[in-house]
């Protein structure tokens, strides 16, 4: 992976770190390609049982598209009349979001600072968002005369409701970690100097947990969001059969009877 995004796997946990702190982790082409590749690698690696998405520095998680690079390609595109500037959504942002949201393992986002535009989108892809008390959020898109991308039109309304989501999209403003928590967009706030350690401990806990059950839980919640109760019940039946046949379930039951802590295998 490129240095703009760091990727490492230890103890079943893949850590993806956005690594352009000097640019507030803005996404230039190199970073977008590296993040896409890292997310896809984590999703496909069966040895990876949980993923932690984080960022270098203490100012920003990610401020979205690198506008300094973007303006150059936009000017060149207009001169050439090629219409290729916004192909980055198809080539980069969409594959990143699909890989992050589609992985069959828990994804934790540790938001250390500003998350804006696509950076907000990446954070919202996570199953669990733990944020520093100094973090802040902004949709940003309308502020540069653009519409939502990076899945924000899908994730944000599902978290805070379509009315509040449209308010934040039409009238971009910075919201604090506390307001994001009150809206339901984040799960936990911790002091900034405790974020890295707390997020890693949480992610490692998931990485040693019952991976098959976690995947089924993610699938069932996503399915139930746009299906009827009867359809959701049928899906629960299907997924519970899968989880019940896993080695982890047998380990859990045996450990319960023996009054021991289960040591899951992730299968």
C-alpha cells in the first residue's frame, strides 16, 4: 500500500490508517487508490476478523476530497472537455464504500478530528464509531456546489432520519462530537488522548469474538431495514441456522457449561 494510507494486520485485526496529516488527511488520487485497495484487502482476507479505520495526526480524520488536486484536474478537464473529473466517484469512492460497508466482519472507525465530506462518509460506513471529544463533522458537499457521495445520502438518513440529514446537507455546518452523539451519528465519545488506545482495545475485542455471528448480525440488521417483519423473521431463521452450525457456537456452549471464557476461532 502507498504511504498515504497505512495497512497492517496483527492478531486478526486489520488497521487502516489515513496518513496525510499535513493535508488533514485529504484524499488525493494516491490516497483514494490506497484506501480502496486496503479496504478491499481487509474485506477479502479471511485471517482478518475485525477492521479499525483511523487517521494520523490530531487535527483531522479526513476532510474529504483534496481540493488543491481537484481544482487542477477540473481546469484541465474543462479545457479538454473530457468530463472525467468526477469519474473519481465511480473509480474510487464507490468501491471504497462498497468494501467498507460490505465486509463480513466488524468495522470500527476511530475519529480523531474533523470528518468532512467524503471523510464523513467513510466514518459513517463503520459499524461502530468511537470519536475524540475534539472531533467534529460537516457534510461540506453543498458548500462547494456538489451533491453527496461516499454513501452519505444512504448512511446519514438511516442514522439520524431523512429530515435532519437533509438539513445538514442543504445547510452544511460543523457539528461537535456531542451533537453528533445526540443525533445518533456516533456511538461513543472519549477524551482525545484516550482515543487510540480505547479504539484499539474495542477493535481487538471484536477481532477475538464470534466472527460468523457478527457477520450474521450485520446482515440481519441491514436486511430488516427495508423488508417486512415476516421477511426479517425468515432471514433470522436462515442466519441463525448458519450461526448455530459454526464452530464458535459449539465453543461458546461448551465454555458456558464449563464456566470458562470462550476462545473463538472465527469460524
